[in-house]
């Protein structure tokens, strides 16, 4: 339980952190995942670059009609942000569902997204929100959609030397309702299955349906067949049940000590129905 020896830097400026990372430095944010991995020697970085002291990297702001959340915003910052609660409640609700208060006070949005645990909560919400992940390195900045960012188990589109600097989500209109529902592992709080639903109903018909899924398989995904089944419908109980039954369509469910593949699929449909129903109830 003792990590290998490593060098440690805590730069105050983004430029300095990116330079250290260009030379092989490994970013450390809240340390809630990286430190245990180092202690278990699943990770042995030679140089740890603590990005937690970089000014401005935890800002949550509205600009250009979108919400920009700095990567260093803790889960508690996201959960308690009045701006997010009012204009993107799905993200605040999802942050509040993570782990316990200690984890939410230390863990960060950027760290969780970069870690890409297949049972992490944020990926479901970011898929449903069609979020953008902003990646910065010493040679520039690029933006990747959530759909393209989460590649596989603990695998993302991040290239060596790149730091997530912010996550960008839409400002939700009044006609949109959202909900995150999860069946959790009682020991850690991680999602055995987590479903984020985002729906818009106009003139009695669902005009937009986005459903993000975490926990079911090796990586998060959007349940496109379920979304298609909902769009154009009124949102009756039968419409919800038909869509929820499609949430695992084309996906190979994981099996582990927490749930068999069959049980996971059962949970996914069940929690999809709950999330869709709750989201529809919030449409203005
Ligand atoms: C007891 C416990 C319970 C938990 N329960 C849950 C839960 O219910 N749901 C859930 O979703 N999560 C849960 N977590 C995980 C938690 O959310 C972590 O905070 C998160 O996975 C990692 O965030 P961090 O800021 O601590 O990152 P760190 O541990 O510092 O880093 C994690 C990884 O991300 C990289 N990294 C960090 N920041 C950046 C960045 N800005 N750009 C690029 N790479 C970066 C690091 O190099 C490392 O590879 C739990 C953790 C613990 C310890």
C-alpha cells in the first residue's frame, strides 16, 4: 500500500503544468482515484503534476449561451452551484449522487471524466447533455464530444500531455425535463446502472429525447434506439415502457460480483423507465 517514489510539482499556472505534462508528467486532481491506484501500484507515474492550485480552473460560468465548468470544480462545487441547479439541473443532480461527502469535496469533474470508470456517474449525464470536453496541451486546444470522448473501460480520447480544462453543457430551456436515476453499489456509491434522461415535450409530443447510460457495459453510451422510440410520442406509460425496453439494445452487458449481465439489463430498463418518467414530469 505504499506507492513507488515519484517527483511532485504543484504549478500555479496552466502553462507550467502543460509544460511538465509535455515532458511526461501525470496530472493529479482530487486524488480520489489516482492515489489509490498508485498505492496499489496499478499506476506508477515518475512525475506527478498537481493541477489543484491552478487559478481559475474551477470556475463555473455562463458564456456564449452555454455553461462552462472548469475541470477542477469538485463534485460538491457542481452539486451546489446555483447556476447549474437553475440552468443544467441534470449535472448538479448527478454530482450529488456521487460517493459520499468526503469524495464529493475532494473529487473533481475533470478527474472523474478523465478516469472514465465504467461505473462513474458523470458520463451518463454528459452523454445525455451532448456535452463537449475541452482538452488543452502545450501545443493547443481541441474540443471532443462526450460521445467520442468515452472510448472504453478507463480509456478516453485524451492524448499524452493533454489536460481536460473544461466541460461545456447546454443551458436547458423551460420545456426540457431531466433526471438521473441509479442503482448503486452500497459500499462505494458507484453505479451498478445509472440512467440520465433529458426530454423536451412541445404541443403534447416529445420533440427531443436523450438517454445516457453508465454501468451497463465497459463504457457509457447514448441509448439511440430508446431515444428514437420516444421522439414523436406523447409519453404515456406504454410509450415509456417501450422505450425503456430498448435501453440496452445492441450492447453487451457486463457481469461482475455486483450484478449478472441479465440482472444488469433488467435494472437498466427499470431505471430508464424511472428516469424518463421523472424527466417528463419536469417538462414545463
Ligand atoms: C470511496 C469512493 C467512492 C466513490 N464513489 C463514486 C461514485 O459513486 N460515483 C462516481 O462517479 N465516482 C465515485 N468515486 C470516484 C470519484 O468520483 C473520483 O473523484 C474520480 O473518479 C476522480 O476524480 P479526482 O479529481 O479525484 O481525480 P484523480 O484521482 O486526481 O485523477 C484520476 C485520473 O484522472 C487524471 N486527471 C485528473 N484530472 C485531470 C484533468 N483535468 N485532465 C486530464 N486528466 C486528469 C489523473 O491523471 C488520473 O489518471 C469514488 C471514489 C472513492 C474513493
